[in-house]
């Protein structure tokens, strides 16, 4: 039987052709003997073996540079989704992955998006490259949605990026090269990809306190004390613009003012991740925190994602916006951001940005999109309310009313890793180990059985 890759051994450096023939595994030995061995170094010999059937022999002869590579741990959340897909339980429920779901557990394409795509299909004249910073009309839309009328347009550089993740990576690469001394302060906890992206870019990161001891509220005093005591002027601070992932705990408007004051006093650079605009209280309301910070400082970076609020997950559409003190500084920073993009993915994909721009250029489509976004937001609010009420009616004595104060798709449920395991194995309910739930993954019709299951593992 052909040995697996794991069984192979590399010939020692400088082995002769005879050595190679003798030491090669028996299943290759006879075939190698048939070859005209004109060269005695293993690389040349390997090149001379071209038959597909002998590809393995070539791999055996060459040194195995990939043999030292360690298998990376699988993505915890995507791994759970694979297990969910394979689960035959008809009542299964996936509350793990961070996408919006409707009552049928589907992630629908918005009607406004379909209509915009039809328009694009009818009118699109080229598949030529976009410029490094993307579609101009899209960039103007991002500026309006994020900043409104609050800033002079020439102080803001906007670049279209492949999703919010792309925006974060561009921002991180920019900071690493242009602000090499800046450390980035992240809330604890934060979206798991934040530390990974910053580490991949080579930024050094620190964490600040965010979650109170009750695990259901913001520890504002702890957060401000951590920043006051430990952050150095010139450091950057990561903030979730709204709908904090994974806790759903957002600062109040009053809290934002205090946060903004400390940022200004300590001369920190705010890096605001704005991935859920419209999922908390509304499009404008969700921008209050970000705009409060910008009233206190001249400089900031905002990373936008339209994956959630336009349902454009797979189209990879987002933006990085840099706010500078004046037009000259903005122009210089933009040129460096463009360099980062050019050496990463050159220029962004067109389709997602074109959809957003087409919707926002059309009054009717804009109205339809806002209605659809509102429908998603209100469904999440309704599910939060229904869950809290239904949990009460189970008589388990567990009070989940803290969920009503939290925003967006996520909340920390307080379920322990053992309870999470039991929910999966006994009830087909999939939740990540930290106990974070995606409220949008709940179902109104299955709420009773879901709450019974939660109550049973908590008893
Ligand atoms: C807080 C946060 N930031 C950024 C992103 C990335 O969004 P995108 O899918 O557009 O890359 C996500 C996605 O889940 C997120 O939760």
C-alpha cells in the first residue's frame, strides 16, 4: 500500500544516487532503478521524474519543507457550524455564527439588494479595475452614513475595502508602518479576530477592562481607570461603535462623553470598529458614540462593514475612513493607506460597493433598504423580549432581563462551557463555548422548546 505523507522520510543532504535507490521505500525503488540517472543530486533527480505516478517518489527524494508546518487550530465558530450542518436533529438551532437569520434560519438576500443587482446587471459596461480606494460614489455614501454632516469632507479619507475585516487589516498595516510606536488597546472581551488581525500586522496590543463582574454590564470606571493608568499618549484604542461583539453591551450616550474625554486627555487614537450600524437603535442613533468621540479629537480611524446591515456577507464590502486634522495631513495619510492596499489586494472588488451605491442613489431603494434593516433590527429586539419572557415562564428562576439592555445580535448568556456542551449534545442547540449567543439565530416558533432546554441545563 502507498504510504501516507506522514510516513515519508527525506534523504540526507548529499546522498548519492545509489544511496537514494537503496534507501528509497520499496514501492519506489524499482521504478527509480529504471530511470536514466544522469544527475546525482536529489533536486535534479526529482526534476527528472515527471510521470504523475511518480510524483510521490519525487516528494520522497526532495527535502520536505512543508514537513515542519504545524496544523493551525480550526476556527472555533466555523467548526461548530460544520457540526451543526451534519446534525440530523430536525429541531436543531445554530446560535453560534455571527450572521443574521430570519424565522426559517435563513440569511436572506434583501429585496433592495436584488433590485440594485438587476439595475447593475442591466447597466454595467465594464469589469475594469476600480481605483485603489474604490468607487467614488460609494466612498461618499460611507462618509454620509458614518459621519453625517459633522466633519468637513476634506478631512476624511475613505477607502472601499473587502469587508470590515479588510478595513481592520488595512488600518492595522497603516498603523504598524506609520505609527510604529503605537500599541493598540482592545476591550476585554472583544471579537476574536481583532487580536489575530493586529498580531498578523505586527502591532503590539493590550487589553482594557470592559465587562463588569456580573458579566452583564459595562464596567465604565474600570475601563477609564485602565486607560488612565496604563495607556500612553500616542497609543490607539479600539472601540466598538455599537452592538459590541461578543457582549451586546454598549456605553450609553453619557458614557461615551466620559470615554471621549479620557481619549482626548490621554491623546489616544480612536480606532472604531463600526460593523453593525443600524442593528442597535437605528442608523443615526448607532453613530452617536462615534460622533461624540470625534467632537473631542481631531484624528480617528473608522472601520465600516456592510456585511450585516445590507446582508452582503459574501460580497466583501466595507471601508476604512481616516479622519485627519487638516487636508494636507489627510492627503498624506491617504497616500500611505493606498500603499497598504496596493501591496495587499491592489484594489477592492466592485460588486458589493456598486450595490450599496446603487441603493443609496435611488430614493425608493433607499427607503426599501431602511425598512428591511428596520425589520431585521426589530426582529432581534422581539426575540430578546420573547426569550426573557419565556425563560420566566419556565419557572427556572433565571432572570435574563439584562438581555433587554443589550444591543445587536450578540449577548453573553452566562451559560458555562459544560452547559453549552449539554445543549449541543442533548438538544441540538449550538452556542460558542464562551456562552455568546446570536439572538438572531433564535426562532419565535421554537422559543418554548429552546427555553425549556436552556432551563434544563441550568437547573
Ligand atoms: C466586531 C466585528 N468587526 C468586524 C467584523 C468583520 O466584518 P466583515 O464580515 O465585513 O469582514 C465582524 C464580523 O463578524 C465583527 O463582528
